[in-house]
């Protein structure tokens, strides 16, 4: 299977925060942001695998900054690493200053998607070849996150989690 670069899966969604999407403090509902991120991650996973993809897990979400009513929100999603049938997608959420147009990182998340066939069975996906330092950093960290997840789920013995052990030795 032909390897792909993370840039080939890059998905950028830009939208406005409307009144019906805000909480009593006039900030974007967290659930609304999660749904937007899920859509962006789904598109990135499909671009990488060229298959039907389904959300397997939301591994990490950091709501670092609230997103006020009227904000322009941009979500950037791209594959950080693929495994046999699963893909880790890293998402960065940016808000645009209304006056200057400068962008500030507000939030980030990591989702895992699985590629499936028409019957819902997992199918193999292409490997990822990072191109930038940030992509390499996220690629390397993805294996540690996967090993941690497998250890916590009881699907891998801690002694077998070589990437995690390397952090402590």
C-alpha cells in the first residue's frame, strides 16, 4: 500500500459561531465544537484511507479557550499516524480576531478513526510518512498513546509497551 503524507489528508473547516450554538455565557457549546471536530476528522480519515471511516474514540480534547458568539472558528485536521486499520487524527482549533484577522489557537483534540468496508469490517489503511518536525513529533507520540491505550484496556502487557518504557528508562 502506497504511503501518504499528512498534508494529503489536511482538512480545514471554517464557520461562524451563531446564537443557537452558544451557552448562557454566549460561548460555543463544547458539544457543538466536538461535532465540528468529528466531521473534520472524518473527512481527513477518508482522504487518507479513501474508505468509509467511523469514529473509534475521542482520545483527547483540550478546551483551553472559550469561543465567543460571532467568532470565526477554523478547525484543521490531519492524520498524525496510521496503524493497521486505524488512523489517529490531530485537530487544531483556531479563532480569528474580528478586527486584526490574526488567528489564535483555542483548542486541540485527538480522534481515532477506523476504515471499514461496506459491511463494517475494518480494512487496511496506508502508512503515514511525516514531512515536518511537528508531523514527526505527533507521529512518534501517536505510538506511545496507542500503547498506553492498549495497556489500560488490558490488550497489551506493560512490559511490551516499548515506546512507553523508553520514556522512563
